[in-house]
C-alpha cells in the first residue's frame, strides 16, 4: 500500500465518521422534537372547540348561561336544537338580547356542560 492510498483511506474513514456523527445528532434532535408532539396534541384536544351558529332564546346572566336555538353541529353529530350553554366569561353575555343571531365557538369537555368560549352577534 502506498502512502497516498493510506492517506486517502484515512480521510475517507474520517469523513465517514463525521457523517455518521452528524447523522446520529440529527436523529437525536428529531426524536427529541417528536417526543414533544404527543404532549402538544393532547393539549390541543383538550382545547378543541367547535363553531356554532344560532339564535338567542334567553340570557341568564346570574347563572352565566345562554339558551340558544342552534344549527346542527356536524363535527359532533348534533342535530339542530334549543339548549342552554355555559359561557366561559360573563362578559360574553353583555348586550345580548333574545332574537339575535350569533356565531360562537364552544368546547365540550367530558362530564361538563358545553361551554361557549367566544361569541359575537351577526
Ligand atoms: Cu344542542
């Protein structure tokens, strides 16, 4: 083996080692990122909200509640109906009157009443 060939082999080996090291590092970074993703998805599911179109039937500020005659909610297979909703914040009810048409976003957490998190009149 000539000295030139030996040097070339050493450089090639060094390059391969460097590539392998870089590859391992990239893999480690990626798996770190992926380990974060399930936690993010879980919090997104807890915050899942659905759009709601409807008409105000009654406003019950004392109980932080509004009764709506709402359109079907296809995401939840809900038919159109009249039902009460909790509101996340009492200020969402300010200025609302029966008969007004509204658009809202609401959440449904297991074991809790559907809760409106945002609402505006049309
Ligand atoms: Cu309903």
